[in-house]
C-alpha cells in the first residue's frame, strides 16, 4: 500500500519527459496539481539544533525520493545534481491506469482490495453495501506520508468521494467516517468548524441521516497539538477523534448491538445471580427507577457497549500487519485494525 504523497511524487516523474526531472520542476508540478500548497513549499521554519530555516515540505518530498530509491523505483541522474528519474521497475509500477479501469490489488479469505477511485470502482461494480467505513486523508496543515486534502475544498472532496458509495448503500445501510478533530484556524488556537459543515453537507447534498457521533478515545496518541499544548500551554493534549455515523434510512438500520456485547462486570453478574435489585428507589425526579426483583434480574449474554470507542494504537493485528509490510519493504499505514474489526462485527450478521 503506497501513500498518497509517495504515489504523487512517483507519478510526477512518470509524467515528465524521459521520467527525469529536477527538484524545482517536481515542486512546481505538485503545486500545479494541488497535491501540496505553494505557501507550504515556500514557508521556511527553524530545523534542528542550529535552527536553520528550511522548507519542511520540500524536505518531506526529498525524503519521499529517498524512500522510492530504497524501494528500487527511483534513482539519481549520475551526470546532473539534483536530478532524479524512475527506474525501469518504477516505470512499470506507476503507469497510470486508464479511466474507468479497476485493478485488483490483492485478495485474502477476508475479501479483496481494489486500486481505483470510488467513482470508477462503482461504475463497474454493482454490489449492495450494508456498511462503508472510511478514514479519508485529514485536512491537516502539514501533510503526512499519505498526503493531505486542502481544508478549503475538503467538504466538496468528501462529498464527491462518498457519493458513489452512498448510491450503493442498501436501505438502512451505514456510512461511518473517521475524521480529525485537530484541525485549527490558520495560525490560531481555535479549532476549525469544518466538521459541522461536513455533516450538514452530507445530509443536505446526499440525503443521509446522522445516526450518532462516536468519539474514538485513543490515549496512546502522541502529545498534541504541540504548538498549543506543549509550547503555548493553552490547550490540553488531544486524546480522541470523531467517527460520524450516517445512514440512508434510520428506520431500517442493519446494525445490532447484540453483536458487540461486553462481558458483565463481576458485581453486575453477582447482582443478576441474586435475582436483581432488592431496592425500590427513584432517581433524578423519576427519570430512573430501580424496581425490587425486576431491575437487573434478567440473565443476559452481556451488557450493551457505550457509544465511546476506546482503542489504542498497539493491537496484535496492527503489529502483525506492520511486520509483514516491513518484511516486504513496503511503507505502513497507521489506520487502526481493531477499531475496524469492531465496527465490522457490529454491522455483520
């Protein structure tokens, strides 16, 4: 699995004459194609102990060149300084597929992975969907290895991306989007309200209904936002991201919380074994009532999970995936596997 930005760098060389290009031309091409922002390429920040000012984005792109070189896909021109070109293997891997062409990336007993845009894939594959779970690129200021989506057109980007998926959702099918809460107004310690705009757009443009907002609590996240939490000390470290759950028809939902029940606590199991509550009490002005011999008396296979998802980054599946990818010399993605499996089991019969 290659990152978006890594792909963009390689494909830029594939478009160049003789697949050869100097760095300045590479930066201009990526800016023209809006893969990176021109102001990011031009912005210089202090780097290292000496504090010398460099373009962080240009340094990141040069690191991608080194990654492609390590993979045997890119090489330096020995006759010219700062000039790179695709190797023969690089040319074979980064030939752009024809429009509407859908390629099979790999398959396992769990399913298949397709290489194509959502629009192209669903133009040739007509399958009903019960659940679409996606973690699209975040509109962060500094792109990660897999690239970034500009905040200015992020709502349009997501709507275009999800429209062909929504068309294939069955009545009561669900779309779940994991997006970032840590997107700030430019140079200000105030979070962007792009999430609110995104929710409204998906409802108004695509006819979806918002079922729930599920916070994904990940206390193993690195400290941040660094500038506002660690340097200016105005914010707390972030520990969660939102997962927005939409559906085509809220009256016909395919989810079933009995598929993700949690084991009873020891105290709760003892209460069930004893025949339930033996008290008769009312709380919160009658909003909640304990009934003697009735409350918590039923022996059930488990308790209903809360709508707060608590998963860290280090799970057995994630570590196995990373080991396999590194053994093959491939870059890894940080998407969380346990969270995806949990969602899938919730919707799967």
